[in-house]
C-alpha cells in the first residue's frame, strides 16, 4: 500500500488551500503530513499546461516526467508487488 510521507503546496488557489497544520517555509512552500489512510493506488492528473509533480527519493527530487512519461491525462501509481 502507498503511505504518503509529506505533501507540499506552493501558493494557493481553488482546491489547493493548505490544511490548518501546514507550515509555511521560507522558500514559499507549505509543508504538511497528509492525514489519509494507506492507498491501493494514487491518481495523479497531469497536464502539459501546468508543472509536473515532483518525484522525491532519499531527499533528491526531479520532475515525474523524468521517471515516467505522461500522456496529459491521469497517471495511476500502485505499489510494487512481491517486495
């Protein structure tokens, strides 16, 4: 199952308001721990008109497109089986 470790939002807008426990860092990002149960899959809506998601592992982040291409629609992330 997928367990979110950290979420961050830069700025705000419709549907992107940071939760009350979010902390605003000096670099302009709101950082918080999502309060959600473990997930069987995560649906990411990706568009060529907005910045891509970041893929972060061991403190190193890169755009998700560097790990997997997008078709400009929904990308489903699922945990690996058999690990």
